[in-house]
C-alpha cells in the first residue's frame, strides 16, 4: 500500500492544532514554536506532493486514496489532486508559516498602556495558533476531497475555527474602547458565520439532491466526483435540464458566498477589518480560495450544461464585483477595509476567468488564485505591521512613513504594485491571461474588466501617497522600521512576486493540463482567431 501522502498532509496540521492547544498557558513561547514547526512540516509534505505530481499524466487525479466510509449512504473517503488542487495546497502550506510568524504577538496576554488602561485583553496564545493550524488542515482536505460529501464536511467545518479567530482575536486599533471593539468583532464574526452557513445549507440540499438522482439512475447513490463524471460520460447518468440547473445553483450559491462574489460579499470587509492582519490574510488568501476552486472542480465538472447556461449571468456578476470592489476601495478611509474591497475586485477577475470558458481564462484564474494569495499576504501583513506601530487603521493618521521607516514603506509599495498587477510582478501574468480569455469569447466583458485595472492603480497609489509620502505626522515620528522577524515574513513573499512575475512556467505547466481536462468536461473549445493563422502568414 502506497504512502497516504494526501491524508498525512492534512493530518499533520490537525495533529499540530491538538498538540499546540494542549501546551500549558504558562508556556506561550513553546506553543508558538510548536505551531510553527508543524506548519513547516506541512510545507515539506506539500512540496512532496508537487514533486510526486506528474503534469503530463493522463489521469485526471493523482496520489489518490479511496476507502469505504459510510457504505449505506455511498460515502467514501476519496482524495486526489489535479494540477489546480496541488498548487493551491502548496499556496496554503506556504502562507501558514508566514501567518504564524506575523501573528507571533497577536495573542499575547494582557498589556497596559502608559495611562494604566488595558490596551490588549487576555487571550489564550496556544488557542490562537491551534485554530490557525486547524483551518489549514480543513482547507487542505477541501482541496484534496473528490467525494462531494467529504468536501462538504470540511467546507463547512472550517467556519468554526474561523469564527473564533475573527470574534476572539481581532484588533482594537483606534480610539475604540475594549467594549466597542469586542462588539464590532462579534458582529463581524456572526455575519461571517451566518452568510457562510446560509450558503452551506443551500449546498447541503443540493448535495442530497445529487445523491437522490444518482441513486435513482445508477441503482445506488454515490457522492464520488469521478464516478458521477464517468457515469455521465458513458450515458448511465443523465440529469434532467431543470434538475441539473437547480443542483448547480445550490452548489454555486455556496461557493459564491465563500469566494466572495457580489452581491454576497458584504461579510468580507467586516471580517477582514476586525480580524488581526494575519487572520485577514488567512481569510482572503487561503479560505476564500476554496470557493473559486470548487467552482472549477464541482460546478463545471458535475453540471457542465448548467454551467454554460448560467455563464452570461455569472460573467455580469463578476464584472460588477470587479468594478464595485475597486470603486469602494478608492473611497475607503480604513487600510484593512481597502484591501478587503480590493480582494472583492480581484475575485471578480478570478470568477470571470473561470466562466469565460477558455483555456487562457481558466488557466489565468487558477494562476490568479496563487498570485493573489501571495500579493495580498505581502500587502496586508506589511499593513498589519504598520498598524501595530501606530495603533490606527485610518489612512488619515499616517503620512511620511517612508522617511522614518524606509524598508517598511518599500515593501508596502511592492505589495501595492503587485495588487495593481504591475508588469514584472506575479499578478500581472494571471490578470493578463484572464483578460485575453475574456476578450477572445466576450470582448465587451474584457473591455469592462479592463476598467478595474485603472481603478486598482488609483486606490493603490493614492493609499501609498497618503500614508508613506509627505510630511511626517506626529503619530508617525519615532516609528521603527521592520524588525528581523517581520523581514523574514515579508522578504520571501516579495521574492516570489518577482520570480513568478518573470517566470511563471513552473506553475503554468502544472495548471494547464488540469484546465484542459476541465474544458473537456464542459465540452468547450477556445474560439477560433478572428484572423486565421494562414491569412496572417500570407500577409507577411
């Protein structure tokens, strides 16, 4: 029996969460190092997945595991990865150690300010890091699961640790009292939970409906993605048009909430604004990717006809997300909420790339998930370091930071330029591919989406100008530059943005075959060029 690499990759952070939570409260530093150690082991295992994965293999899923679980209901513990899943697992495993390092002091015990008032409440340090590791385990299993029921369990279960991370370990930056800050954290956590639970409950109805259809037509119900796809291919399973569309909508609604896609996005600015910066990165760079990933794996492969039927509406929603998120980012006064609205705009690009149904669009969307995770982590973590020094999230409270903390300002600029997809940085390649895919099938959508690039330049450059340039404001005087631990967090992310900006091939050669398989499942081919290649050659 081969080594169960996929199970072990998810089990290590789960075991780390239990071990970290069991550390005595008096040994906070030990809990931090233990959590970091488990996250690094998980990173090694994710790297092993990349090494063992063969992009040229004809199998749709590799490193597969399959065991009977709840046989009476057709549930099997089935895991497998394609090129899309394996790079997202690598992204998750890469970011978690940086999230832990960036949040090294975010759950330290009670401290008091000069006036004797508490400026940070007591929080169990080991619980903070245990919850982060538990989220990692559930996200990894969501990427690996090829049984719809198994995916649903972990898709929903990750809400529990996220709820406590948002509601129990948020910031109290600004002039708010502890009671006011706690009320806002509670509101953000409950809103996050209710939105995602609503999506999950609708998906659960669709999952049950999927089982009922397979039981009726195959003789025994199944949740296996591979079995359902095979049964549809050989004619043993045929969804009625109305049934397929209803099931598709049930799945898509849950994924659109998680992504988040307009108009189901309103929980994200609250959650990211009230969470600590590392937890905000965990939300938008890791957890939210499960939603867009699931659109590719489950919506398109389980319900290809319904996906094509819904495409025009989803493309419009994606365009609204791009413009709406960017416009609201321009008008923000809060640094963290600005990054949140920018992420809504970026997720609009990802959804657009998925549903224009071209290889460039879907390949660019998958690459965008990775690049957005890295660029948002870089920008938000540096913003978190900045906020921790000044004690305010308001843009108006900053000015002249580059004169007192030039390294912090420089890394903030690079993260911002990556967010606006500057050529030479990683997100540019993915955004370019999405736009190429959009223009080739829906030229009007490509034109509208391009406006999002202009708005991104506006909100990023204005943010940098207002916070980093100009005269040094009173609260900024004496601000320290990035420390060694903070540089260890930021420098590798900046290096990755530069490397993948000029050489994305290591990722694209893994992603492209999986995208080709997904395109074949929905029976779509790329549009032919408006000018045939032969005519171009003749013109020369």
